[in-house]
């Protein structure tokens, strides 16, 4: 069993759109196994590959006894009926905000044999399918919040005990003389 650590808000992998899986080999199988092992921990409804630092289009889910995965998922159907509720994210731990989602969602993709799969659900399953697919698009749920609530969420994140801002990358080589550096 491989329970992978979860990448936290601030890591660029979380806001970078993923690459579709094109090779269905032992590496893809290992990724799916890790995602299934990682989502199997208590309190987890879904884990996207980006949340374990992998930029491939795969997620796992664990909702109300339904456990599985989808490779190259696409949201293909969202109901007009919506649901409101508190939503959280493993990459933004211990912070929950009211988030509107479609009440019913359908995701299509493929399995490890590159065979078509369809996963659908209502309520929490619909929320998880939307949340995880959007992770793979580089979209975090806090981007769906109202502007005021999003500002509050970002303040809460900065004040949290787990947030570590990413350092700005330093330029390679010596600094140019315009920066007062010695060449």
C-alpha cells in the first residue's frame, strides 16, 4: 500500500492543466494503484494525480462505498439543478467554503485497458466528480467562490499553519550588472 503525500496550495502543479495519458503501461498502473491507496484513507472523497505531484489526467474517488478511478476524465453532463454545500480540499486542508455545484454529474474516460468508462452520481458523488476533474484542468475549487469569499479564503490560507509560500525562482548564472551584481 502506497499512501502518497498530498501537495498543498501554492505548488504550481495544482494550477497547471494536466497531460492526457497516452501510454497504458506499468507506470500508469502504478499511478492508479497509488491514487486508489491514497484515496482510501479516512475522510477522502477523491484524489487527483496533481494532488500527489503528477501532471497526468487521472483521478480516484471514494464516495459512499464506491471506489474507483478514471483516466482522461471529461465532464460530459451536468444537471441544471444545483446543490449548495460546504466543500473542502486535501490540498487546502481544514478550510471549507460554501460552493455551488451541479446536483448530478457524469464523467467519461477510460480504464487501464484504455476501455471506455462512465461514472455518474448525484449529491456528494457529483461534487467529487466535478472537483477532481477540475483539479486536472488546473482549477481549484476556491476559484468558484464569490469574489468576497475567495478573498477571505486566500486570507485564511495565508494565515494557516500549513501554508508555505513558494520561493520565487532565482535566475540561473550571475546576475546582470543592472542588478548591481558582479558579473
